[in-house]
């Protein structure tokens, strides 16, 4: 099945499902809205009318026979209330009074009815909502569902009628005919169905043209990519739109341009790795593999002192600018002494000497790089001081030992790095510069490889964090260089 067909079917299926879901939600929510509106209306009529009636008249009329002055007076009042609350959209069918049977407190009797053909007074009220009326007799109550019987579809509300002392003497009932409202809601639902069906037809048409447009753009892009893959780097996408296809077209053209400018890519690559690593990768006739090799290497770790506190006291933009300026001179010092930049660790730097190419003078180069880094930092701090920026201090730890070096990562992202105990020792030495108050700490193995080249100072033996055996450490008097 072609992608165009799949896309068309998917769009139509989503549109159909959305319309059906919308129809169901519309139907359910419409019913709820109409029911709540009728509930509110009927309860409002019952509560308002209950406080308008004269409780003495109600009490006398309930106990009177049809045709008595009290009965007729109350019936006329109820008819007036009925007429005042009738509207075209909401029809009040009947208003009547109920009261507790003196002989049975679980039974209610009809009192006065405003209907043209009223219930006979003192007739027991036998509707199914009697238990609810009795339970909620002290406050207004409305049915929580429509009631259907031989006379139609109804919704009833009830409110207590109280005398001057707050004693409940009767209950006022209001019956609302919901048949017309229900018919209108069904009519509204039919209109909604027709509207949604029209939307479905429109969505099918739109899905057809949209899928056609998408697949034509995809066909063109696939053709251009195929030409580039076959070696035609002059191939160019001609899609000029403001959507994702236009953006993808521009990116493909940029990719083609980039492939034609390999030398510029080579120079950009040199900014991230040392010249040694770059040359080894470019001169390799086989793809890089995730393999490592054990070899002697000198590891250098550097770290800015109290950088967290410094970052908290400066705006983020200024911190980034300061770090970029710092890293630029530090990297140059490492590269100029045959070092390889391994990675940045926050504000710290990890570098290797003697890898990936062999270096018989790796210890000397690492120490000279550390001295150059400290001197460059001093110049940089003096410059910052004139610009009202803070001076910073840096600690450097150097250790020589065996480590596994190689490309670590995945096929999508590879990083040339060193792993092993030598790396851990160099990192611990850098941390120990804070304790020994020395800008550069050098292990004994590094010292032995360059002991005739520098004026070392023996700091004795110390136990590094995380290690049991002690290690001899040395430092350099920077003033001598």
C-alpha cells in the first residue's frame, strides 16, 4: 500500500472518529444542559411561589372541601402563579399543595390543585418520588430524572411552605412538562448529525487533496536525495513553501552544499578535537570502531576554584562569556604542547598527552602545558580585573599511567576518551590541590619521566580519596618559569 493511500485512510479515520466522538459528547452534554436548566427553572418556581403564599390560607384550604372560600382563593393564587411562570420554551403544567396525613406521617395528601381538572382533596399522593419528598421535606427538592407516565414526560420540584414560626405546614409541588423540550433537543440533535455528516464529507475531500500534496512533495524530495546518494552533489530541491517540506528542501540543499565544501568541514572539525585526532580520523581507510587500546598516557585535569559561587554572583550571560574566553586560551595551551582535548567537565578540562599518537616526552609536554595554562590564566585574570571582573584560581592535577584509550559511545555519537585508574588518580590530584594549596600537583610517575627538566618540590606522600595506598606528589614553582 502506498504512503498516499495510508495517509488518506488515516486522515479519514481520524476525521470519522472525531466526528462520532463529537456527536456523542454533544448529545450527552446537551441532554445534561437541558435537564439542569429545567431543574433550575422548576426549583426556582417552587421556592419562589412557596414563600409568596399565605401559610394560614394554605393550612385552611388544605383542610377544606372543594368550593369553600379558602380552597377557591388558594386555587386562584396557584393559577396566577402558574400563568406567570409559563413560557413558550418552558411549560409549567401544574402547581399544587401536599400535606402530611395526620393519621400516617409516611403518607402525603393532596391539598389544593391549580389544574383545571384538579385532584380530589385529601387524595393520597402515590407517585414514585414520595420517599424523596418526605426525606427532603425541610428544604427545596427537585427530581434527579425525568418521569414518564401516561400523561407525558415530567420533571417535578417541591418546596416547603412554613408558617410564621418556621413550622412546615405543607409542601408546594410544581410539575413541568418536559415533552416539548425533549422534542426540541432531539430536533437539535438531528441538526447536529446533519452538520457533522457534512463536516465528514468536507474532511474526506480535504484529506484527499492534502494527501496528494504531501506525497508529491515526498516524491520530489526522495528523488533529490537519491541523486545525491548516487553522487550527484549538484542535485537541488526546488520546493519553495512555508511548511515543513520547504524547510526540509532547504536543509537538503544545505547538505549538498556542505558535501561540496569538505575542506571547510575539516577546519570546523579541528575546533573540537586536537590536530592529532583529526588527522588520524581523516587518514583512516576504515570506519571508526568502538575499540580501545591500552597504552601509557599522561592525564591532565584542571578545574576552576569556587566556580559555583562565582556563577551564583554573575549573570548567566557573563558566566558563559567568561568561560568561553577561559577555554579558548586553555585549549590553545594544551594543543601547543601536543595535547589532546578529551572533554569539558563543567568548568573543568580533561586532556591527554601521548595519545592517540605516541609521545616519548609526554610527561614534559603535560607539565609545560600546565605551566602555560597557569600563566595564561594569570594574564587573563589581570585583563578581567581591569574590566571589573573577578580573578579566578585554577588547580591542575597530572598523572602518568596505563589507560584504555579509544572511541567510546554508539554508532551515532562517538567520543575519543581515556578510561582507567590513571584517569582517576589525575582527577584526585586535581582535587587535592585545594587541600595542599598548590596550583599544580604532579604524581611520582610523571615526575620520574621529567625529573631533569624542571625544578620540582617534593610534597611528600598522601592518600588520595578513594584509594588505600599512598602516592608521592610534587609541585612546580611557577615563579621559575
